[in-house]
């Protein structure tokens, strides 16, 4: 059974999301923003949870792990 999802950034920063956070339909992994590509500060990918605080929206995303 899936218990959580872990997002890992290039600098080692990690966030563990529980199912109530990650199963929402507006959660996504972004590679661009409305006006073009992500900034260099954001990296190639960014985890986006629109209803959560900024620190939970992992920048420079390099890995997503499923925690069982």
C-alpha cells in the first residue's frame, strides 16, 4: 500500500507528502510556467502543490520516491 511520496531536490532537500496532499487533481510536476520555461533557480522540474506552502513546492526536483 502507498503511504507517502517523497520529492528530492538536487541540493538534497526532501519533502514527504502524505496521500491527502498528493492525490489532489491540481498537483503536478512542472517543467514550465505560464510565461515560459522554469527559471534557473527552479531547475528543470518543480513539484507544485497549489494549496500548500512554498517550502512544500520542491524546486530543482531530481527524484520522486514512492514510500510503501
